[in-house]
């Protein structure tokens, strides 16, 4: 254990080259696989049943020999099946990963593991320009502190003027969020892009440029181009996209010089798969992650349920990272149509937003296989002709079997999670296997950027 911690910190402090990262990953993965086989009942059975050669396991090159594990599988198992022997659950930090399905997975790690993952995030934040002395306003959901999550080290740093932040409740009224921002005068704003966009819109014509916010780091839900534009205009700040999950903390952070995201390659191994096949650069697939620093509750080839587009193997900026081109929501978001196709709702809403600037906010719900409801908050009341145009646009993509009901509203509220769900299907059965053969309209995401 001590050796493993020293190995990690030595690696962390040396600004590793790509070759060093690869050697480090292989070493960590070999140790993790052995650890999981020896001490975690679920993985012992999984590895044995799949005939995995534990002693001969070389590293990342052998990763595909391990079967993928889904969130549903881990949810269905008792803690003693998925925790490593020797870790006392009541002494671990617990975090809850909600997921769109509403089922929660309890993720447990030691305090040191939890801080290690946070250190990878801090390093990436530093690379995009966040400084330790910056004041940060976080527009998120206040989750409270997990019982074993000791806060004194952070408090001590904050008393020295480092890592200071203010939490702003993302469920609060945007005007009160603006008051809090004005009083705190942050250098950096972080949080859910939907909630920050709402704040940006509430600021009206005069915007929030006088606050002097330098950087906005957003994550936790899909960042849409229109959100990016509205935040940039209101704050006059650079927008940086972060892809993180409760299970792994930081997964990827936008390149300081480009739009693709740098994968946190020394914190985890990220694969983008369709079925069991890795996709090519530019193609979309499901995100499967192996955490290299979670030993209390190992997550090996864990399918998060997110969809992403694979980017270049190395970032053109020269960083030693592989890249994700874009993160595109969750597999559960796809709509199953009466003709058997699966389409992502962005295939409907992206052309709609391009053609209809009067739409301020929207939420698209598939209520039946053949019936969608589009809730819209308009900037100005649209004419009946415009509504008809929207319907025709949808019907061109969906076919005539599917009907659309448009409801104009004064406001759309975030969910209890603080996120604005842009789309939701109430009918798609919860498939364990996502059938990529039926998916339509995938290439557009790569071409648009
Ligand atoms: Zn880069």
C-alpha cells in the first residue's frame, strides 16, 4: 500500500512523458487486476469465469480480455461482493452516482483515494488556468459532506487563502445567484452549464462582464453550443468543458488550446466501444473506464452509460494525452422510434435551435414511442406558422407516424439534481446492451466542430 502511494506521487510530480504514462498505466493495471482477483469476490468470479490469466496479465494490451461491467450489475450486488477485503465500509468516504435511470450506485473509497482523484482534477484545472489563489463560485447542488470525508486539510489551506470557494445553489432563483456572485466577485465560476446559462440569461442585456470572471469550468451535463455562446457573451469569460463522474472524479478536461478534451490517462484507462469493439477516431461509442487509483472498490472496465466521440490518439497541442472529441450524453437518452431506429434527441433539437432563435429553453420528452412533447420557453411568443415549421422539421426526421405536441411555458425548472434535462425518453426499455446497429445520425457530431 505504502509503495503504491509513493509510486503514484513520484509519477504525479514528474510531468510524465507519454512513454512514462504508458509504463505507469501498465504497472498500475497489473497490480489492480491482481488485487481485485485476490480480494474482491465479484472480480475473482468474473476473472475466473472468463479464464483470465492473472499471472500472465501484461497490462493495457490485455485489458480487452476482461469482460465489461455495467452499473446495473454493481447496483445489484451487496457491498461485500464489490469491496476489497480488508476495507471497512463504515470508514470509507461514500459518494452516490445517480445516473439517469434514477438508480443510485454507492461508490466507496478511502479518504486518500478520494483526495488522489481530486488531485488529478486540480492538476487539470491548473492546466486550463485555474490558480490556487483564485476565488471560485460553484453553481452546483450542495450534497453535504460524507461522514468520513475529513475537511480539516482543506480548511487549513483555505485559511492560507488557497482553494477558496463559494457554493451557489443551482436550484436557487437566478437573480439571487447573481446577487451572490456580485457579493463574492469570483475569478472562476464552475458548475452545471444549464444552471450557469440560466444565470447568464437572467443578467439580461448588461450581462456580468463587470464581475471580471476569467474562466468558467462547466461539467455534469451536456454542454450545448448555444449554452457556451450565452455564457461567453454574458460573462466575457473563457468556457472550459470538464467531463467528470462520481465514480472516477475527473475523466477528461478540455484542451487549453482547442475544443477536444484531454483524457486523464494516468488516472484511468478510457475506452470508447460499440459492443466489444473499440471505435475509430471520429466515431461515437459507449464510454468504458478502468480507474487506476480505486483500490477499496475497484472499477475495472466499467460502463458508465455515457456516449462520447473518440478523438485523436494524441492532442495536437503537444500534451501527452489522448483525447475525446466530444461527450454526447447518455445511452439512456436515445429515443426508440416505431420503425426500430434509435435516434439521439440532439439530432432533432440541433437543427431546431439553428432555425428558430426565438427558442430560449426547451425540453423534449418522448412520452410514447410515437408521441413527443416539446416544452419551450420562448424569448418572444412565436407565430402559429413558426410552430408549424418546427413540427415539419421533426416529422422529416421522425417520419409521419410520430406526433409532436409543442407546449409554450414561462419557465422550465431544473430537476431535483440541479440539472436541466434537455431530453428524456419515458418509454425506452432499460437495455443492458445498447444496439448500435439501430442508431442513426452519428457522424454529424464530428463534422460540426
Ligand atoms: Zn491539447
